[in-house]
């Protein structure tokens, strides 16, 4: 029997769903047991949308490696190196993969593969036009209030951006509104923090001169900068340059789980001072004090991070950034349909509806309105 408790809408700070769909693992509009997000499970869990990441795979992490990449992108890469002499992803490869992923997201918005689904437990029909790319905080708020699913286009790593920023302006015109300068690898702009435990994020140099110019260009266009995969020196470079609130879309508290991907108290304080935001990452290895990849991780461990962040930076600066479809979820939550279980745990810790709505989506609205200027 369906719960009678109204769902708290959740707007999520990070997912890798586009990559899953691009790889042909599943569709978006039909319920699946694969991955973490589809439109049906999103409706069941109150997921109102999220930042849809476009990430260009490292060849050693891509299923099938270079062969799979060439199979996906076709003859356009014939004779084109996939890597630079510096060991970065090449600009032609990154742009072609980005174009393919962006196109996939646009097709989802157009309703490709959409079907009308009647969910007997929820008691309503999910319409065919179920994903909307949003360009303003006002549109996002309207969609959430109307029950329409929203996507923010996010680039996880700036390998597709050229040194003149022509591509940045072009992708902005197409709908890009959030950019992580790096994933956990270096590029021409900065150095990503490698995955390590226990470790700090102080793992290398900061932004390059071009990276500093990129921060300014994003500020001028109104593109949110995501700090989640940036190393510590890069974090402080962005903090010194950026005029926008500091945001880590999917990171946790280093004081609880000393992963290189998590934020130190000093970094958290800087985010607070900028009136920014942290989206709590659901990946078990970034939650657990022992850093283990163990799905048998209680949701209380996630709630511990929420508590810590709320106490450190305030209830107005904490949100959720699941890393759905790109990480190992706690088994008790499993996927987007399990979000009410997390909300129940937080409610049991004393978070009232006002606080839960802030964590669920209102804090994102505040930061995006300031950053985007609309």
C-alpha cells in the first residue's frame, strides 16, 4: 500500500544517467532494475530532477576502451588522437563525445522513447513530455511546483572547452548552466583530485592561467562552477577569483570520511562565507568513516554527514547530490525510488518540513538564482 505521507520534492545535485543511456544500458522512460534513475522511479521517490552530468570517459575506464568510443562516435575520429602529449583527453575527442551526450539529453527532452505510464500505487499518469532542460531558477521552481521533471545540463570536466572559450559560449547557448572544471584527472585548466583514502585533497598544483580565465568566463556567462572533483589548491584558486557562491554539488565531510574527494572544515567554512552550498554525495565510500565500498551502509551514516554539514555551514547551505548512476548506493536506499527512506531518517533526527524542503530543493533554487541572475 502506498504511503499517505506527501513526498518531499528532491532536486538532485549530480547524476550520470546520460552516460548510462548513451551506452545503451537502458531507457529513461520505462521502469528498469538497472541503474538508479528512470522517470518512473523518479516519480515514486519524489525526485523532481537534477544536474545531468555530461562526462567524457577516460579510455581506461570506458567499457570496451577506445574501440567502444570509436564505435559510438563513428568515423569522425578517424586519424584523430584521443589523448594529447600531456596525457589529457584531446579536444576533438572530448567535443565529439560531449556532442553525442548532449544530443542524447536533447532527445530525452524531445520525448524520444517516451510513453505514458499509469502507476497504480501513485495513482497518476506520467506524461510523455517528462524532461525539461531548465535555464532559470524561476523555471525550475515552476516545474517543481507543477510536478514536471527538470534537468540542468552539467559538464563534469572541461576537456571539451577550447582555449578561446568559443565552445563554452556555444554550449551555453545550447543550455549548459553548470561546469566542473575537472573530473578526477588533469586537463588544460586544472588538476582533479585522485580517488584516495585516507587522503586530503592537497594533491597537486592549482588552476592554470587558462583555468583562472575560465572561472571568470563562467562568472560572466552565469555558469555555475562545481568544486567537487577539484583538488584543494584549485579550490582555493576558484574561491579567490569567483564572484559567485562556492558550490560542491556532490561531496561530503572529510571530518567523517577522510576521502580525498571530501571537504575539509576550512573548505566548508569558505563555502559558508560565500553563502554557497554542498550537495551530500550518496556514494558509500565517501560516506563511511572506513572508506569501504560496502553497500550495507546504513542511511544513518548519510544522515551523519547531513547533520555535520548543517551544524558547520547552516541549514540553508546543505542539499543532496546523489551521484546516481555513477556510484555505489546504500542498499537500503538503492535508487531514486528510495529517496523517501532517507527523508524519513532525517525526519527522525528532528528535521521538520521547513528544513526538509530546504535540503530537498529550496537551497538549490537560492544558489542558482544568485549564480544565474534569474
